C-alpha cells in the first residue's frame, strides 16, 4: 500500500534542517521501504519548510518506523508529522 508522509518543520527551523540535511539524505538514500517520490515542502519565498514522501510499505507501522528513524525527526525538526494512506489516480 502507498502512504503519504507529510512533515512540517517547526517555525524558524531552517538552520536545524540544513545542519541535519546530509544525515537525512544519507538515510533516505537506502531506506527500509520503497520511496516512490520525496522532496521538500517550500515556503512562499522558496525556502524549505517541510518534507513530503510517498512511500510503498506493507503497513503503517513500517512507515512509522521509517519516519522515526529519519535524522530530521530525531533532531526535533518537525512540528507535525502526518501519515495517511494514499491511492494514486493520476497518472494511471
């Protein structure tokens, strides 16, 4: 099943994001589940303010474990993390 993982940074956390970015990128380079797509969420000025993942996993527990292991999350970057089931409709 696919899941959307929506992670919104705490306010004024860009410095923490940048300080943790290399560890985060290394973590997602060989993830414990399939990442269908991923990238930063952007503020109006183009600065990074969160992360969005679409992942393929057996169950939500696997997605929660993946999220818990993310160095961004371990560093306390995120104000909010939401995980939702996701069904791709377009493109077919």
